[in-house]
C-alpha cells in the first residue's frame, strides 16, 4: 500500500476523533501549537494512542520507501504534522525515542514544551535516549492544582501513568516482593476504564499512589539497609510471621550477613556448576538456620531458603 493511499484513511480516522490534520498542517505559529496540543489530548489515551501510533509508523515507513521519488515532496508537510503529534505522544508517555522529522520539529517541540510540560512534569532521556518522565522529579502539589483547571486532562493522566509504570518497572526489577504495587496500580486503572472512577478521582488516587512509590524507593534508607539487603529482608518477611521490633532487627542482621556470605561464595559461572550452586544453597540454609528468630517454623524456614536462593540465582549471575 502506497503512502498516498494510506493517508486518506488515517486522516479520516483522526477526524472521527476531532483531529483535523489538514487544519494543523496549514496553521502557523501559536495557533498551530494550540491545535497540536488539542490533537495530543484527543489521541493520547489508550487504546486510541496505540492505534494512532501504529498508523503513524506505517505511514512513516511507506514515506521512507518512496523518498527517492520527487513526488514525495508533496507529502513532506503532512508527514511532519503527523510526526509532531506522534512524537509528542511518545514523549509524554515514556514511549519509544521520537523520530527526527526535521529541524522545524525541534522548534515546534520547544513551543509545545512551554505549553504542555510546564505542569509539574519533568521529562528527560534515559541511557538509550528514550524520553523518560521521572516520578521522583514530579511536583505533585503543582500537578494536583493544575489538573483541576486543566484543559488537557488526558495528557496529564497519561503522563502520570507513564511515570508510574516506569517507576514500577524499576522497583520490581530490583525487588520482586513489590509486585503487589503493580497489582494495585492496574486495579486503579481498571476501575477508571469500567466507569467506577472519574478521571479526576483516578488522577488524585494516582498522585497518592505515586507518593507511596517514592516513599518505597527510599525505604531502604529508613530501614538502614542497602537495596540488596532490603530485598533479602523483604523476601524473609513478605509474607512472613508476625515479628516484634527486636525480631525484625534480628532479620535485618541476618539479611546483611547472608548477603555478605553468599557474595563471598560466588565464583565465575557458578549457576552452571552443580557444586557451586550447592555451596550457595548451603550457605543460605546455614545462615538462616543460625540467625532467624524462633517465629519462623521449620516449614517457613525451608520456604525462605528456597525463595532467597531463587533470588540469588536470578540476581547474581556472575561472581560478585
């Protein structure tokens, strides 16, 4: 299918959602910026966002395929308009790296940054150059105040959801016992999708949820543990027996000692060597047997030994 044939269906699809691509293409200056902001607001929510971005990628691919043909110049401004909208959506949702349409795109994006991003969000690039909304950098007080009067609530909501997803991925990658946070997040989104919450109610719930994630990220400081030690501590206590403050401190001590001993037993390619694996497991079993308080039953002790070994096996593939 050629670019020329693919364009009309895409234009019609956007028009059905109140986005007139031709109007944006012929507009200029701040008027064009305003129309682009409106288009992003109307197209950014799921599942429409995924559909629109898939169309945009296909059109861009087709455009590239016929680029040597001089006739392609007829569609250059159309692709630029489409690319600006798509890139802004990707930027606001931690999507793939925006495409480089033209030098004009950068200038328009700067105007869009002034119009869209001055709302409590800060967007930066990750190590691979993809846009990233950092949850820890969000000004929640400013965000909540602006949302009440916002004319682009869908953009604000999707940006917050993207920031939360990125933070969840990071936290759970480090410590799998945090998976319940993802379940709670998905439940909140589902409640909105089924009509149980308004967009305003969901946004405020997500703001509160975001604060709890930031607190969770700093919990290792409050517990006076490293992130690695906190992960072992959480494995030993989630789920676990009811512990007194003194017993919790005992488990913290065990987590520190265990991690130090285990790292001392790791050798190169230890996971592929039966004897090395056995030594790691034995170290875990001995350390927990010596250090865990009596609140741990024999059955729970064996469960924790297996859980800790599984964590070490997945997280420490090479000698530490």
